[in-house]
């Protein structure tokens, strides 16, 4: 059977273990070849091929609820549920999502793009099942990185209390995006290396020949626990949550996986099945990756492993520029520290971590902890740089509000991947942080238009005493002067370009769009002032009053949510002062934005430059 002929997982029931091993090899080859063309999450998906096949062989989706924490490792699940043909358009506009998506298939019973939600969702499903007197299995698959998150541990606590039937597959590959950190990781390592695994394999062959979960299996569980005495279980991770446990099991051995899943089907109460997998299995560059470079990739050459689209000469990723600027400042200021929630590679923190290991902190997937951790440093005289993706920042809003802003602490927050992020889609677009952070007292919020201004903002941030957030997008920026190191600029000031006394209109924007709008205006010789609104809070009140006095027609152009955005805040300010200002606001409407190229998304949302310029032409007639 061709992979593209698969309609649903039922066909697996008639296959032998050998045939499923051959199928797994075919899926792995398909994933490598397909993702090399479209980009996507490669290493995580290569690691769960056999695990996913075994789950669909033993259980009956969609009646049984099989779903993956985060969902970026669900590609094999998508293939087995009839979507192989759609991989040609993976992560493209109106194409196959890189995560589980309910609208794609009845087999996608949950969807997420962020870590550690699966256990809470699974408990909710189990409660709903029991209240409606139905019978089906709930099987969340969660990784060791996600399991260290506070939300996952909160869910484990409730799961142990509720004692609902649930099969938790603990997918342990000692990686999240990059290498895991923390005490739990050390304890999981001890668990992996215990003699219980060897004893388990022998027990599997002898005792787990049927689907009955009888005394033999219970004895096996006890012997495994005894074999790992003084390890993580006896210190409280699963046992102290009142969860039964079996494992660790070779996550690439279909025979063992099937036997265990058949056995636990009849188990009463929640049970953890500990599965050891290798992230990136089957593709050498992925298998050798310790830094997370192969977690999410763009198109690449399968033979060489090299990316097809290199960064042009003279350009640098915004994330790298931000961290490099902080690193240079840290060379002269030993109070500067760096904090990241499991995104060392994603936010280009490697060089800072290498040069200042005693001042570098990877908290793991724990954004809430990271924010308050930074606050604790700041209140004690340090100057922390907390860098976090915009979409992940949402998870620590309470901590930024209560623990950083309320105490007016000088934490510098690097908001990475701000704005539209393209193929990762609606769970990852960084378009909400302006609306979230702007209402917070003491918060300074900014975004640079180019590399030099980025360095200016970071320099300014470390020479003041308030919470200071700097947004920067995914992608690269041109480096005009490699020797430039940044200077302090007045907080709350904007900059005017192409201004003239007889100009009839002004476009107010920020970030990379400043230069794009200015280029359009000057190329067409339009009498339009372009204003770089580099500070989103506080903003330049004097300039706004001047625009009102000049009776200029103003257009706010932002590629973030219109609700809670800069335009809305300007309207509120002008209304409070009873000042007239003819203002039109471009922004993302009240809807979630799907995946797709930024150019196409802007066009479909009517916030592209051509639509803007059409409006500008109307205003100056």
C-alpha cells in the first residue's frame, strides 16, 4: 500500500510486526524527503514513528482519543489517518497544518501549538467520558521536556486525585527543542539507566501475551519499581502523584510497544507508560543534533543536510542581533544576566551562554518561572535579559504584571518572533503582545525599525530602571555598520521622515514597515510624512498634538491586532484631550490568522502595502 492510499488506521490491524517495521521505515523516508522540500518539524517526528504506529495498531482512533502534546510531532499520525498526499502543502496557506488540527480530521481530537496542555485536556476528556457513561481510552503523549512544565505537573496532581482511567505515554528522548535542563531531567536519566528496563523486556516476553492486565503484570510493575529504588519514582514524580507506572520501554521496538499497550488497555485508573525514543532517528544529522537545530527546519538538501536558503551576506537574524548586543553590553557590565525558557538555539543565545556560563540560565519550558526568576534577580541588583517568543510570553502574563511591572523592576524583555510568523500559524503568530503589555503600568514597550535602532533600544533599556520590552520579528535585518554598538535614545520619542510643512497626510508605523512605507512614499514623490513609532508605550504625545494642530490626515499602519494596538491607544489619548485627529487604522481584525507566507497573509487581511498606498492616495487628493 502506498502511503498516499491510506485512508484511516484500520489497515494496521491486519499487518504483522515485520510489515509494520517496513511501514515505519517507509514513513521515515517519506518524512525526510517531504520536509526537505517544505520545511517543518523533522527531528521530533522521526523520533515517534514506531510509537505512533503502535498506538494506532492497538487503539481505535477516533473513538479512542490519541493526541500529542504540542502536536508538532503528529506527522506520522497524519499519514496514518489519510493525509499523506497533503504533505506537499505542509504549513502552507490553506494547506496541511504542522500541528494537529480538528478541522483536518476526526482523528485530531485536540489541538495546540504550545507545550504541556495535553494532560489537563486528557483529564477533561476522561471526566466527560465518565459523566456521559461512555467507554473509550484517553491517551495523551507527552515528552520529558513538556512534563517538566508547571502546567503538566498541576495536571498530574489532579489526575492522581481523580483516578480516572487514562494512559499517559511519557515519550522520553532527553530533549525538548534543545537539550533538557533541571532536576527532573537528571532523575529521568537515572530512571532510563536503571536495570528495570532489562527486567521489563524479559517480563514482556514471558507474561504479556494477552490483553488481560492480571497479577503477572502487577508483579512486573512491582519488580520494576523495586529495581529502580532510590530513583525518581521513589522520590515522588509518578508514585507520589498516585500514578501507576510501567517502563522504560524501547520506543522503537514495535513488538514491546504493542505488548505493553495491549496490557494497559484493561488497567484501572491512570497509568504512565514510559517510552524511550531517539529524537531524529533515521537521519544522521538529526540524530547527532544536541542543540535543537533540526527541531524545526526550512527546506534542505537531504544528502548534505545543508539549508537551501542561506542568510545573505550583510544580514543577521533579529534574534541574533539582539543577543549579540546584550552580550557586548555584558562584557562591560557583570550585572547583566540572560534567561531563556528552553529557547537557547531559537533565540540565538548560544554565544552568550558560552561566554558567560555563570550568568546564563535556561529554565526549561517554564515561562512563568522564568519571568519571576528575572524579577528576583532585578530586585536584588542584577540586570536580567529575559528573551521569550511573543506567543510564549502570553503564558507568563500574570508574572510580568504582578512580579515585574507592579514592583517596577528593571527587567529587559526581548519579545522574539513578534508579528506574523508565517507557516507556524495561529498558535505562533506574535500579534497579541502589544494589547497585553500596553495596559501594564511602568511598562515601556518598543520596536526598532532597523539594526542600528535595535541596538539603541537595547542600550537604552539597560541604562534605565523600569520594565522595558523590545519586540523584534522572525527573520533577518541588514547590518549597515558592523562596528556600531548602540547609543541611548530618549524614551517615548518618535522620528519623522519625509516631512514638509505642506504635507497633507502622515503614516504612523513601526518596525520594518517604517522603511518599506518610506520607500513607497519617496518613490512616488507623495506629500506624506512617515513616522517611526519606535515606542509603543509611552508614545510621543507632543508629536500627536502637533499632527492634530496641523490638521493632518493620519493612518496608523500596524501588522498586529487592531484591538489593543497602537491605533486604538492613540484614539483613546486624543479623545481624552478632546483633540481632533482624522485617523484611520490598519491592523489585523478580530480573528485568528492561519498559516501562510507573510506576504499572502497581509494581502488576505487587507493590510498589505499596496492596500495601504491606495488609502494614502485617497487621503492626499
